[in-house]
């Protein structure tokens, strides 16, 4: 049996996920990397040979519980962290986004978190961390990201409920809420918004930067840093809370 503990990372092939995997491996954990695209996961496995195993599954389907359960049982390691960070579509505002897109986003964010936690439950170490990556749109609604806003608001509630359910076992639950992040996906969103507004993608990105009090986007490296900060014993006092990484975009209280 491998003496190292394990982290389960959902969305491991994405811009956030790849950097989070790198950081968790550097922190001494093995990683079960979860995503739908087996080819993209293969690159992570090659990069971290012997430390990362791929699990190609669709977290929006209940079959993922069995897929993950088999992979975790085969490894026989205690799970130190579950990091749930799949992306969802940016599907327009609340009046024009399709109901299907909004419902699918909630299923990926909330349903996916519940599926991975249920698969990991028998393997969770005392002091394990359940970490969900939401987004500041769950707390600061946007006129062009209804699906992400609704899904992330629901995710924040689900994490608080998990913190209550798992607290007696010494397991804590946390939400990380980044602002818009400088990723290829955001640049595609900027291009779409620019086409609608008759401007350029760079102008749209400049507007997004201006929404920040420090004039900056969040980076994947900053999100990965926050994940590893939550591994510290002192983070126990933060259970159920939301760690804002929005570069000063949120204006409301608390």
C-alpha cells in the first residue's frame, strides 16, 4: 500500500486543474485526476509519472460514483483532499440563458460535488479537506453569466451543508471563489461579448480588469495556492466559509 495520501481533483485537465495538480504533487500528495477527456488527462499522467492516475468519467452522471469508487479502492490510499473544479458554460443573462444550460450547470457544480464526495467518503482521512471552486458570480451576479451565477450560489450552500455533515469526523469543507481568471476560456468569452458589443476582445478584457480594485485578473496559480493553504491544520477554523480570490471585485457586505 502506498503510504502517501491522495488528492482527488475534478476538472484536472482545465486551466485551474492542471496547476492545482502540479501544486498538490509538489506538496507531497498523489493525485487522482478526474475529467471527461482521457487524452488531456494522459498528459498529466506523463508529466507526473507515478504520482498521478487518470480517471476519465463524466461527473454530471451518477455512473461517476462507481467509476471513482473503483479507482479509489484500487489505490487503497487515504484521501487528504477532494478538489472539485469543473468549468461550466457562460450562457448569457437570466432572461436569455436557456433553462437547460442553467440546470446542467447546477448539476455539474452541485451534483458533481456530491457524486465525488460520496465516492470518496469511505476513503476520507481524518482532517481531510473538501474544496469546491465556485466563482465570485455566485455572490456578485453578472448580467452575462446567469448559469455560472446560479450554479455557484447553489455550490456555496452545498459546501456549507457538507461542513455541518462532516464536521464530527474532523473533515472540513471550503469554497474558493475566484474572480474572472486569465485563461483561454475567458478569452473565448471575451471574444463572444466583443462580437455582440461591436468592440474588441482586448477592450472587453480591459473592462473586466477595471472592475478589480487592483486592476487585475485572478490567475490559476493563485487558485492553486489557495487550495494548498487549505491543507494547513489552521484552516480548520475556516470550514463552511468562502475564500474570495476576486482581486477586489465584490462590493457588497459581508
